[in-house]
C-alpha cells in the first residue's frame, strides 16, 4: 500500500473492457531442413542420445519394478518410481538451452528432468569444471565408484555422464553413494552443481519454492533463470496458485527500483501429460480446457503463456529460446503448457484403468524417439546404423550403472548400526554464518539516521526503574528488541530479505518492522500477497539457494495455510539433501489473543512435533533480541513465536537493561526467571507472567517458594536446568497457552517423569488452555491458564495448600471426564 | 571354540544364585565332568560340573557374588581365545548389575503387613501411595515410611511427611525397631531402583552392613552371613514381628506309639517298615487330626483366610547350612509308610543341598522336632502365613496316679504355637487335645 500509488476513483470507476491477446497453441512448424541453420549434426544427434538415455533408464526401472530384473541383473526396488516413458522430448528440449546457472525444480516424476538437465550441463561445462564438481561432491565419494570404468579413460564427459546416471540411480535405490546418500530417493533426487534443484513428492510443492529461488536470483543478481516443472494436475493446488501470484506481483515492475526493477527470471512450466494419477485434467478434473489459458488470468502479459508441443524436442527448444529471452529482458515470468504423454502408468502399480489401449497405442505412434529419428533420417542427418549405435551405447551405459548401483559392496546403504546418529546428525546443520555472502549491504540510510532507532534511543531499556514499572510509552518494548536484532542483520548480511503481509509501509501488523521501510529498498523488504503457503514456500526456495530470509505469519492461526511448506519443506530439505542444502530461514509467527477462535491459538506444539524445525518462543525483550540474533546467525529453520500479549512489555528480568549491542541467547537453553525451592513452574511463552503472578500468591499466602523457569525454546531443549530444579523442589507444574491435549508440555512432563522419577514428590502437572475454541476476549480468562488455575492445580495434584479453597476443577475425575468427552 | 558357562536356573522362583566356591581358578585346565563351582540359592546349594574340557579362560564372578540366573559365569576354551564377548559385565551396565533376588518364601509374606499400623489414607488395596522422592528420602534416613502421615493429594505420602516422621521419630513398635533401622536395601527395579516390592519384602537389616566400618578387631571373627542364614533371619524376624503368636504345651502318653513302632521294627524282614520313626507317626497323626481343625491348616492373610483342602505338611529339617522346611504335599492322603519314605528323601536332599526349591514352599502347617535333642518344651516360631506350628519334644518318664497307685509312663511333649490373629486359644487347645487322644490310641486311629 505505497502512498506513491494513487488509487483514483475516477479511473477505477471508468467503464471499458479487458482485452486478451491470443495464446499460441503448438505454433511451431519448422522442418529439420529449416533447423539445420540452428543445429549441427552433433546437436541433432545429442538430442536423440539424451532422449534414449532417459528412455533406457526408465525402461530399466520399469523392468526392475515389474520383473525384478534388467539385462540379467536381479534387483528388488521396493521404493517409488514414477516413470516418464513417452515424455522424453519435452524434458530434453527444455534442458537443451539451459546452463548450469539455470535452476530447475521438479516433481515426483523428474528422473527425466534430472538426466536431461545433467546431460546438458555436462555438455556445457569444461573438463576442469566437471572434474572439480565431481571431486568436491561428498569428497569424491560418488566419483570413486564410477571412475576408471570408462571406455575412453581420458574422456571426462563420459565419466561425468556415468557419474550423473549412477548418482541418480544410487539415490533412487537409497544408496549412500547416491546424490543425497539415499535420503531423498526417487521423488527427491537432485544435484545442485548441475542446476538441478529439489524435486518434490508433494504435488505442486515446487510451485512456490521455485519462486523463492527466482527471488534469490533476482535480489542477489545471480546469473540464470529458474524453472518449476510441475504436472498439469498440480494447477489445482493452492500453493501453485499462490506461487503464481507471488511470481507476478506488480511491484517488481512498478515499485522495485533500479536494476531490480522488472519481472522475475522465472518459468512456470507444466509438463502436461493429460492426467493427474488417473484424473483427466482436460474434460474431468480441471476447467481450463487448455492449461495455457490460466496465464491470461494472472497478469496483463498473460504470463507470455503458450502451449507447446512436447512431443517434438525442437518445438520445445524453440519456445525455450524465445521465453528465455523474455526473462533476460526482465519481462517475466512465463507460463508454459508443454503437452506430453506417458506410456507407462502413473507408477508401476498403475493398471491404467482410466484410459484405453487405443489411446496409449495412438500416442506410441507419435513416440518422439521414433518420429524425431525418422525426421532426422529423412533429412539425411544420419543413417539408421548411427542411431542403432547410439541406442547400443546407451544400453551399455545403463547396464553398467545399474550393475554398480545394485551392488551392496560398491553402493552400500547408510549403516545405522555402525553410525546410529547418521541421520540424526543431518537434521540440523547447526552452522554459524554471520553473512551468507560478503558484499555491501544495500540500505537507504545509516542506522543512526533511522527514525525508529532514534525513537528507541530515547526509551528506557529496562521495565523496572527505581522499583517502579516504566510507563509503556517510555519503555523499550519487546517489539523494539525484535526490530533491533533484525535491523542489525540487515546491515550485516547482504542476502537478508524480509517479507510477508503488511511488512512494508504498515511496518508489520504489530509494528515490529516500523522503521525498516525507511531503511531498506523494496527488494529487501516487501509486502507479499495473502499467500501464507507461498510466503513460507518461497522462503524455503530462497534459503536453500543460499540466501537468508525472515518471513512472517501475521497470526499463528494461519500456520495451517502454510502447512505443507512448514511441515514438509522447511523442515526436511536439510536432511533430505544429506546436508547439501542449508536452510537459513526464520519464520516469525505471531500468537494472537482477543480475536477469538481463529486468531488466538498457540500452535507451538504442532511445530515441535515436526522433525527438523527449531522452535523458539521468547517472552522477554532480552530473550527476544538474543534469540533472534541466534536465529539469524544460524543455518537452520527457526520458527520464532512471538505473543501479541507481549509486544509492548518491558524487560523485567535484566534490570541493567537490554544491551544495545549484539549478543546472543543460545537456542535450546531455558532460563530461570525466579529462584525458589519448593515448587518449579516451567512455562512457554506469555504464560510466564501469569506463572509469576501465581508464584507470588503461592509464596505470600501459602509460604511455597516457587522457582519459575522460562523454556524460551521448545526444540531443541536442554533439560539440565529443569531437572536440577526438580531435583531441588521435587515438584513441577508446566503451563502454556497451547490447548492441553497434545501440548508439547505433555511431552516435557513425560521426559521429566522419566529422567527425574526418583526425585519427584508428585507427578509433573500440565496446565494448558482448554480443549475448546478460543472464546471472545471477554471470556478468555476461562480459556487460557490463569494464576488461580495454577494454584488450584498445585493444590489438587501436587501439594494440598492449607486453607486453600479451589475455584477450578483440577481433580482426576474431571481430567478423566473431559478426556472421555474429548473436550 | 570357547564355551561360556551360565548360572543355571534352579526352580521357577529363583532369579539369581550366589557363587559359594570356585573349585577351579582362572587358567586351570578342566576336564568335562569336573567340579567347576558350587552355588547356592536362598534355599539350597548346588554343584556345577564342567560340560566341556579345556582351560578355564575367564571367570566373571567371584565367591560371594550374586549372579542372575542364565548369566555367563565363566568361559572354558583353548588358550588364547577371546572371552570378552561373553563377559556380562562388559557393555550394557544393566547386565552387570546383579539382580537382587526376591526370596519366594518371603515374597508370599509381603501381604501380611498389618494395616492398622499404617495411616489409612496412604493405602490403597495393599499398596502404599508414596512419591518416589519421599520413598528415597525414607530409605536414606532408614525410616519406615509406613508410619508417615500422608499429606499429599489422594493420600500420597510426600517428602514433607517423611521429614515430619523423622522429626517426630518413627513409631517404636517391635516391627519398626529392628526391622528397618540401619537397613540397606538393594533395589530390583531398573537401574537398581528400589520398588515398593523391595521395601515390603526386605525387612531385616543386613547384620554385616550394620557393622560400622572398622579395622578387623582381634576380639572377634567377622563372617559374612550366608544367603540361607540371611533368609532364615528375615523369615524368623518377620514371623515374630508380624504375627501374634503364643504357644500351648501339652503331653501325651507315648506307650501306644512306642509299642507300635517296636512292632514295626520287629517285623523288619517281613514288611520292610522298620524305618518308620516316632516322628513319622506323629506326622501321620497330625495330617489326619488337622482335617477336623481347619483354622490350623490355613494361611492368615490380613483380611482373609485360606483354608487348605489338604494338608501340606512342612517338616523342619536341621542341616549344616541351617534350618530348612520341605513340604509333604497332601499328607492326609498318604499312608504312614509313604509319609515316612517321603520325609526321608526330603531330609536327605536338604542335607545334601540338592533339594528342589519348589519343594521348600507351599506348606499349610509345620511340624518341628527337637525331641531328639532332649528338649522338653519350647516355643516354635510360626512360619507365616501359616497359622500354627507343632513342636515335638523328648519323652520323659512321668508319674501319674492310677487307682491309688503311682505309675510311670513315657510322656512325650507337644508345643503348639498358633497365631492368635487367626484363631483363639480354645480351638487351638481342642486340636491339641484331639491330637493327644489320637496318638495315645494310635493303633485304633490307623484302622479308621
Ligand atoms: C499434495 C499431494 N496430493 C496428492 C498426491 C498423490 N499424487 C502423486 S502424483 C499425483 C498426480 C499428480 O499429477 P500431475 O501433477 O499432473 O503430475 P504427473 O504425475 O502427471 O506427472 C497425485 C495425486 C501427492 N503426492 N501430493
Ligand atoms: Mg499430469
């Protein structure tokens, strides 16, 4: 909502028409004769060769899946194999003009894309570069398997092809010598040194991640374009639409400045094989008739949408050349509807009950391997024996690689007996990188000139002065602490960007970012569409390309909208890449209150449940700044929860004040906020303050000395301090605003029970929110834990308090009753 | 190939055994069938022979060590062979920790604690509710937490209650006195944790552990108690401290049984019944008489009685290792000769230490005989939860007046100890009276 853009009522209310331009459908019509000007004989034949490599590779997998045998090699592969037999021309055509700096993202059906892009990169890289890549990757572990097994020992390209095909197959077969030590597998194989970025088993998963990669290229002025290759059915996925919206925002052309102005270097390409699994997209499950039509609804450029013939490699190459030029002219992004067809089933278990034999046979007559070869022969490019020779060589290649990949001696699996922590060690990279790149940070003013910085400098950096609370308008607040950490990083790490809803101008819905708009150019801080999925998904893409990014969900309740992006993408790619990718992404999530059932939920437990995420929830300005600094120097995804109850709170614990300079609070370390000896209370988030109120009453009225510990972090979590405290007090109550059922506190209570059993004088007791919808603000005290709940629970379950009359029902019977009812 | 030798399991209830003696040392050569080591359960001792020939390569436990059954004890093999892989003390710590055995006989008594002694709130069924922390503190302070007043939620004893108990001092009942003071306990829970079961079963202080650490004084010789002695000590003390036992004394005219026995002896060649002893005759009479006095052929379990349908007669046997009480099951259905033969075999097995541990339990009534040692009267100690035990004394000549004349007759003493919780004096006396009558008219009884 920039003020520079005037929304004129006269303009808006004017009558008129939206005009569309025609969208080309299979307009390519050149003959081989005509193309001879663009392709040498070798080029023509290499295209054919690349198609045969994919065909043979997929045929081999098909045989192994269906008969457990290929060319006398016996093997059982229980994992997935979504084959693309029939789709070869589309992928080879696309890869033909791509460089290694051009990135492709794919789907569950991407073996062909990997091979095509890899073969293309090998063609374009020189021997030295190739050797360096192979030598550096896992210290040459994959190279060691294939080297010395070539006909021509000096042919680096032959070696590189073996390397590519073997690394892919070993990955599919879950071998430690695969591109990602077998942790990715068929649907997630990739190889970044050749510009092959993560393929995704979640349909449409690449749709928004790839947008982040394009942002990375654009914002960090990197060479190359980004292509998302997804299926025709994925057009029905919300994240794909969200990614589309984010990729086509007007601001790139209208608000981003200087060399950053202009469209994203991005192609959203659909390999349109006419089907989902069995659902037919045209005529049954979608309404677009022809997918390319969708481009017309997205932006005035209609995304330069085009339907192209993916059964002719030359047609695809022709389109790619034209589209790449559009991107270079910053007129992107582009939408491509590349038609194709798979002869094999969705997967080898597919009985093809949704299509006729005639249909498949008709397409087989169009088989690009036959038609393209026929055309080349007809045009005198090569004779039959040349093609046979290529086919023969390909068969040898695939047989050789297959033999290596099934051999347990040369291609072992991870040994989790010998190295039981091998996967565990990959869950987090635990890096410390101050800046992801070393160059000037683009900012619009010095920190000192920043109006927010100046305003903060007048604030009192502690919440209590001379024994009295500092008034709200004078106190250095929680939001100031988050701002300071972020601002600092914007001046240190040139790759750092932040975006989300209402981040710019508005300054974030809760004024954390006030002052950033002035400090940062558009490309480093911008407003996104209301696309929570794409906000997080694109951050994943930005992060895995090597940039640092902070994105925001305005309310924790919107986390469901970004479910896949958080639970399957952000959390998993570090481990699924066997450590090849890093994920320096901070996701700020604001936990609401006052706004009822869909704006007040604490979903920290959901995040804690997902392996691969660090989850923090500071409750004080000091901890917020220190934890944000730690999150921003790390290389792991951090879900950074903030409570809307606390944005204006001052620092009540570090009374010397929140330091102006840089400091870190380690992720994973709880903090004792108040010492005590009779009872421990462990809290997560804003509940801390209610626990302190309870502690005060317990102490003054009942003589119970309470130790209050603030978890600060949920994952990872070092229990030492908590266990020590429990050893001292023998009793612990845990409280947070999360609904009690399935709350992570139950997990913590269980751990404490196991670890400190012999020291416990009572079972650990969890006081969470009710298992209801959050009611209106006026009724919140009946929903969220209150000091008197804590005291009543202590009285009922931990230590009867003399003279105490409980107001709330914390009896065992009540506990069983509400469980019985599921409320 | 090196062969490990395991600690065998003797009977279902045995979880571990103590190595009593090594007959071979590490490095000795052993032949198949040679004695390797002797070991004892709480009730009997056994010898382990080598089942392979070779060299005793390694020994994982020493004399006095308590070894869980089925654990590797040593390894026999060829010189130079590795034994590490058999070492139960290596690797997982859990294996190395000997599991403290729960003597079965004592386990059965666990239920017998008197509820009245405990604060009612803390008990649920026969479980005491106590926090792990409070239990640990009680153990550290050697306090019987059963005397703590529970102040925790739902009648749970918590740390504070143990502190209060300590400050007010434990209730000085006989049970509390010796039973818990200075006691060290070994847990049978995971990681050596003491479970409630341990506390309820382990009730007798370990005399050795009670000794203050000191230089070996010249005044006495310190000898560690054998396992059997410990168990006997525990059982005896448990008996005295947990029941209300008293003894009735009586005697009977033994003329008839002596004559009967003489007849058997004389019939030696014809009947082969010459080995029937007076004690066997008494056992027989007891087994028949008891059927009319079910209170004495019973187990008292605090809140209920178990009346036995048959008589499982415990027979106290003196052995080198100490007192053992094997059982003659269903004695009331067995002939005098059967009883005599069975008792003979049991005594022999006990004395040689080869008694099957499963035969050392299950008694419903016990007979103990000190008459052979010239005892005229004594107070046998109950074997709880049995409700009575009969002591048999020596025969003395006693005078009586018959038709104005003094005559002497052989009088054999009977001392019946019974648990007054289970029955009163009169029914106990009536049993004794009927037994006396049956023994004095034994030949008639035999015919019945
Ligand atoms: C989110 C999600 N929903 C469903 C699936 C199961 N699934 C796997 S592939 C597929 C069809 C995808 O069709 P399309 O996008 O056209 O790709 P194609 O398989 O035709 O290459 C489905 C439904 C999935 N993997 N992810
Ligand atoms: Mg499809």
